[in-house]
C-alpha cells in the first residue's frame, strides 16, 4: 500500500441565503460518505476523500474587521471548531458531531436572531446599488446584451427580496419564542 | 456607550458571561468557567459568546483587558464598574423572583391568595 494521491471531487451548487440549514445537512451527508469540504470557489465546492465521519457542519455569517477575525477564529478553534471553508462573509465550521449542544455555534434564540439580523442588514445595503445598476442599464444599454443584463438584474433583485422576506420571518419566529 | 436597557433582563448566557468576568478571561476561559460553575447545565456556543461579548462591551459592562491577552490571538475581557452594578441589580432581581416563587409554592397553592 503506497501513498495514493488524494482523490478529489468537485460539485457545482448554488446556495441561497435562506438555505443555511440545507447546506449544513448536505455537507454532513458528504462527510458521512467520506468527502470532506476543502474549498469553495463559488459555485464550485471541492471535496477531498477521507474516512467517512459523523461531522457537524455549521455556517456563520460574519461581518467585522480583519483584526477581530483572528480572535473570532481563535475562539472557534478553542471551542473545537475547524474553519473548513469561507464563502465571502460565510464561515463554514465543522467538528465531530456529539449530538449535544456542543454541536451548535449559537445556543440561544436571542443570539440566533441577532445573527440573522446581521445578515438581513447586509442584504438591505445591497439593494440600492442593484437598483442603481438596473436604472443605468435601462438608460444606457442598447441591443442584444442589454436584455440579458436587465433580466439578470431583475432575477437578482427578486432573489434578494425573497431572501430578505424569509430571513425576516425567521427573525420574527426566533424573537417570539419565549425560550431565550 | 449605548444604553443597557435593551440588554436587561440579561439572557442566561449574558448573565453567566458577566459574572465570570470578575477576573480577566478570554472567550474560551469564559466557556470553561461557566461549564464548570453550572456542572455542564449551561453551554455557551462560540457564536453566542462572541456576539454577547460585543454587546456587553458596547454597553460598557465589560472592557478589553490587553494586559491579560497573553500575546496570542485570544482577547481578554474584564468586568467594569458599570457591569458590576448591572450584575448586582440582576442578582437582586433574581433573588426576589426566587423568593416570591418559594413563598407562593410553600403556602400550598390551594387558593391561599393572601
């Protein structure tokens, strides 16, 4: 038995902001089948082959300074979480699953709501630039490509608004839950 | 410094983080201390802890304590005077709640509303 080159598998996947739970389950399923997430270069996910493992994957949405990032990652490392990959502000953490509260980054509803609110605020900020781009494309662009760009912008805006609605509903549900 | 009104009553996690910081500790130190103090009943995840530290610091209840950082990436925090006052008020509130509960449950709870 020599040292075999590690087998690699690539998957294309589009991930929407309101699907963090589905994304976590998918990555856990991949780990159970022996594929460990190594890198995300949107929309391509790269996995390396490893022994099948029961892992907990959790996504966090983080906005903050570069200096805070070190302390943030260190705290997660200390708590047993490995940063598997990053996708913009999305942090993909994993650890061996225990089936207890240790498998969660957020352990009360108040902080869960705050996490989704952070994400919602970030999405709100991106609405005006998209609208501005849409206005520019309507005024300036002519011809064949213009239609494609216009429809692309319309789809992006609709997805954004839909995602914000989903997030707002999640936040309301969490904040109404009497358990912290 | 923002108002503390939106933080009180403190969540269970924030309360335990606050009282843990009578001595300077970094994030993981807080997690371990709370776990030991409550015999494992209260677990604070790193996301919740990181957010709570930010909230408590913004409200002036805790402050960074660079002299206790230890030269690595871990940031240490410690209770402020204001944080101590808020913790004391919270303890008084919890004691009052516990006292009311004990008194009413001991009275038998059979319509004795006096």
